[in-house]
C-alpha cells in the first residue's frame, strides 16, 4: 500500500500523542472489523470570556499507520479552533490534509472525524449537567 509523504510523517512523528488527565471531553471510537481504536481528549478554554475553543487536544490510538496518521492530523486541524469550527473538521479535510489515503484506509479518517465529534459531544453533555 502506497502512503503519501504526509501520512508517513504523521505516522512516524505523530503530533499531540498522549492523554489529558483532567480532560473536559473524551471521545472513544473504534472499528471492530479492522481493530482500530481511537481515544481523543480535549481541554476547552475560553476567549474573551465566552468563546469556547480547543485549548489542548491529545490522542491515543491503537491501529495501523493510517489510523495513527489520521488521529495526529485531526488534532492538528482541531487545536486552537472554536468548538463549532472543530466540530466541522471532516473526514475529507483530514484525508485531503494527508495527501489522500489509499481507498482501503479511508475509514481511518472517518474514525478520526467521529472521535473529535465524540469528544466535543462528551464535553457538551457534561456541561449541560452542571
């Protein structure tokens, strides 16, 4: 399988790897068929007292090179964005930023897309209960 230079870079040098112990939101997704599992942790900050944004983001992924690369790229695309902007980061954005994944690996960008949305949803659900 042929990977782009960007995919290989994000696989070999993933950005934002790890866990945020006091995360405001956590998103966990997986694909049983391929075995890829992603967990995303977000810390939410506020600008000008009201605009919520992704202050910090980390991920832990168990999976193939494409799963790790898409997780890494997703964190790069979401970090610093408002929650609304981060929620719109799509599988196509991730795939395009990585220079297009091979077709059998496109599902990894879908997982990364779902993971950031799950983390934001988790944060919003927790906040509603406060």
